[in-house]
């Protein structure tokens, strides 16, 4: 006969193996779904556009952000981190990214939203490079599953331009 310790060890090992298999299947099931999120961002106004005393450009904008990220949610999704970034080029850097707004979406019910806001974080360029500059607004998201690998993607919206003169 086997001792109690031997039987307990066999039971715990079997349960852990089954749990690992279920977690692997849950993670694999997320790869079978291809999400199709949509988003639109409108720049309603430039609140101010100024050159700071230290020579840096700073912009404050009023934005309308509307998005439908419900397709990112599956039964394995814990939450989605989403942020809006301004992306542009300067002679010194091929890609500059500035986060303007972010949020954590805890459920599928709150994944369809429309927000009227000013940029949450300062839009500052190190230098005087923003006058008349074209930029993209990019909505990035990171899906955090209950089990498995986290994945990220983005939606790029182009065609935005800052004014030629400071306000």
C-alpha cells in the first residue's frame, strides 16, 4: 500500500498538470480570435501653443476620442490598457511619441466609449520643432489576459497638423 504522503503528492501533481493544460488551452483560444477594434479622434481645438522660456514647444489640445474596443475582450481577458499618443518626426529623431491620454478598461461593457477631454499629459517637444508639424494620433492597446501571453496592437490615424504660429 502507498502511504498518505505518496497519494497526496500524486493527487497534487495530477491537479497541477490538469490546471497547466487548461491554462495553455485558454491562452491558445485567444489566438483563434481576430479582433477588429475601431476608433476615431478629433482635434476640436488647440487651447494653447507656446514656446516655453527654456525653448521647448508645448501644446494643449481638446480632443474627442471615440472607440469600440469590445472585440478585444474574450472570456480570458482581464483588462485592456489603452493610450493615445502623438507621433511625429524631427530632424534629430525619426520617431517621437508623446502620450496624451490613457485609461484602463476593466470590462467589455466599458470598452465602447466617447470622451471629450484635453490632453491628460503635457505635449512638449524638446526644441522648437512643432510649428506647422504634421503628426499622427495613434491609439495603442495592451490586452492583459487572465492567463497566457499579453498582446498589444495599435491604430494609426494620420492627417493632423499643428499651427504655424504660437498662440
